[in-house]
């Protein structure tokens, strides 16, 4: 199942309206890209690397969001 990057990032303009700092937005973008890669490699025996990247980007995004005042507005 191949997912086009534009499909996954189609909601990005809506995300840009959310209060967040530049670092938080970059972490969110990295997470969405990692999610796309994880979906694109499902069932191809290459998923361990993409899953690790997905978890790493998710954890980085959450950790940043927990401590960033601007990302916690709204």
C-alpha cells in the first residue's frame, strides 16, 4: 500500500493554524513523513527501521510539546 506524500500532508495547512513554535512544527512534519514511510513499507520486511523512526519522531514531538509553552497554547 503506497501512500503519496501529498495525501498524508494534505492537512498541513490546517496544522499551520495551530499555535506552535517552529521546532514543534518541524517535529510534527517529521512525524508525518515517518508515518508515511511506515505505511509505505508495511508487509515488505523492512518495517523495523521505519517503525523505529516513527516512534522516535513521535516521542520527540510529544516530549517537545510537553515542555514548550507556545505548543501548549490553545
